[in-house]
């Protein structure tokens, strides 16, 4: 099972449709459990601290934490697939973190096993959710030798 912890409200309808499309195709252990946490009532650094603390409280010691951050490491799809396959082989739950508008704290970033950038561009959180789920489906297909991904 994969876990996605995201700050923000439920999926917008246009995002929900796209997420549903890819989630239906995911097979164990690649299926997803979502944890949507509300935005912090604070601003700036206080919001970042509050949200990061709530995220960290939901991360187990044995989880393989992946923080999505535009300043993180750029990975291609096969590299992502290998990282996730290694986590599954080690019996570690891959847990993806999509922080709030102010990002995450250094404490959360340092707890991460991987800080991953989808792009140096900044995307809206709803769009990141959809891109992430598509990439997880792609990673599954690569790991299983499927035809979805083309080199």
C-alpha cells in the first residue's frame, strides 16, 4: 500500500476524475490510501510548522517518506519505479507528502528518505495530486513490465 498525505481540501471534481482513472488501474501493493489534512489556520512559518508537525505525526518510523518539493531531486519515471520497488522489497510503506502553500519544515525534509521534484516549476496542489497518481501508475507499469511507459 502507498500512502499520500496532502494538505488541503478534498479533490476538486476535475482532479477526482483523473485520480480515479489511474487509481482504478493500480494493483497491490501499489494501491493508495489518502490522508487529507486541513490547512493550518496560521500564516507563513507558523503554518509551515503546524502542518509539518501534523504530517510527521502520521509518519511511522518504518515508512519510506517522499516529500514533494520543487527544490528536490529530479527523477525520471524508471528511477522512481526502482525506488518504490526497493521500498516494497524492504517492507517499507512508501508515503508521499504534499505540503501546504508554505511548504514543509527542514525537520520534515530531513526525515524524508527522498525529496522529489516533479519539476522546477511550481504547480497547484490539486494538479500535483493528479500528476503524482499518474506517475505512481506509470511506476507500477514499469515495475511489472507493462506497455504504458515507452523508453
